[in-house]
C-alpha cells in the first residue's frame, strides 16, 4: 500500500513504526499501529499534548483488550466516569 502525505501528496515511507514524507519531510507517528495523519494547524487541540496522552495511555494499558482500554479511559476521568459506557453492549462493536 502506498500512503500519501496529507500535506503535499508526496509518497510516504516507513521510518521505524512511523511514516515520513519524501518531499516535505513531515513525520507521522504511529500509535499502536494507527498513524496520526493530522496536520498541525490552529486548533483547540494541542497535538503534542494529545500525542503524549496517547503514548501514556498505551503504556498504561499494555495487555488490555479494547473493551478494557475503553473502560480504563472512562474510569480514569471523574466526569467521564459519571457519563461512562457501563451500559454499552461492547459486543456490538467488537468480539469480546
Ligand atoms: Zn509531504
């Protein structure tokens, strides 16, 4: 599969677990095999903080199933815990 850079459409090449653009040299990190192709631009999201939180979550949930990871996330935030997904039927989304 040939990935294209969302910024310049240049060809992306694998660099370790990440991919990088041959043309503009932007590197797109991978989180658990999912590439972050977002381009930094004015936004309410701090991309570096968001990526740091993803890395921390990955480290904290090693060996967790997808359901356990979702429950861990909702249980770790007081407001999300109140609104959390305990009534969700996870089997609708993935096999458990
Ligand atoms: Zn590029």
